[in-house]
């Protein structure tokens, strides 16, 4: 059996057209289309954040706390697949006058056009190629079997992390926070399950050549559906919210 040359050219044309229409031309490695521009990886680099969190409880008063966190790229290592990873040492203090205390270590790597970060043993695809408005991906593609992990309340089973869609928006927009101005940023919208009883959503803002400068995350649950248009903060019965904003970086 053989295929005519004309058929081969026809098939090749279809494949070429499909590649162009779906993905477009491949950008240069240093172009803004690659996520490394928004998450530089260099040992010694650090960012300090102000963190404000509210834990919503079903049976007693909500718990509101604030503290500061420093994430530092402390060292490098190769994983079992031979990929270069950066170890993130995370320090915590109650305020600017208190001493730093090492609380845990995370890791991050740039691989196959993506930035993958491991937080509390959960791997997230934080940034994906290509960086352009409207580009979406499964940010929690590596997560599974989360119902088997420990949880404090039923509403906080980690299975709520499954099936989230990440989407780039506000590409190359300026962003101001805590008296700091960033000329070029991109926002990653993170959307999970949202309906009358669940609201799972996040947002992270990344500044060019710096990294993440702002984050907000909401995991809300309620059985009160009498006022579906009321703000979630007024009717949430269980869950938590976290906001992180940059204070200092190098």
C-alpha cells in the first residue's frame, strides 16, 4: 500500500494549518509570552508579604489573623526525573518588629514552558505557556485522591481543589499595592466550583522580573440559600479566605 504524494501534501497542509490556528507561531524564549518573565528563579531572591486571613467556623466565632511571610529561593536540587528545582524556605513573623522563624519549605521549578510550585505537598501549575489574555489551563492537573488527606472540617476536604481552571487576564497592566508600583503585570484567575452553597475562587498577580505580588483566595461553604444575592462574607458558615500583598522584595 502506498500514499500518493499529493495526498501527503494535503495531510501536511492540514496539520500545519491546525498547528498555526491552535497554537500560533512559537514565541522566542525571551519573549513576554513565556512565564519565566513573571517568575524569575534565582537563589537568594526573596519576597515579603503581608498576610490577612479569616477562618469561618460553623459553631464558634470566626478567627481573623494577620502576619508576615517571607519566601526565599534558598537552594537548588534535582528531582528523581532530573529536573532542576528551587527550594523555597518560608519564614513567618507576627509583624515587622518580630524575628523571622522558619516554618516550612516548598519548591518550584520551570519545566516544559510552565512554572510548577509545590505547596504543602500539593503541586500547582502556577503559570503556563503562553502568557496571553484568555489563555486557560488546568492549574490543579496533578492533584488527585484529595479526599484521603486529613481535614479539620467536612467543608474543608481538599477535594474542593479538583477541577480548577486558571486563566490569564489583564496582561501587561500596571499594578499598585502597599505604596509599590509595578509597570508590567499579569493576573491569573483561578476558578473552582461555584454555586449556591460553594464558592471557590482565587486570583494571583505576577509582576515582570519579580514574581507574585498579590494573592487572594476564597473557599466558602453555606447551607443558607435564602439570600443568594447577599455577599458571601455575610452568609458563609465554613471555610476561609487569605489575602497576601507584597511588602518588600529584592
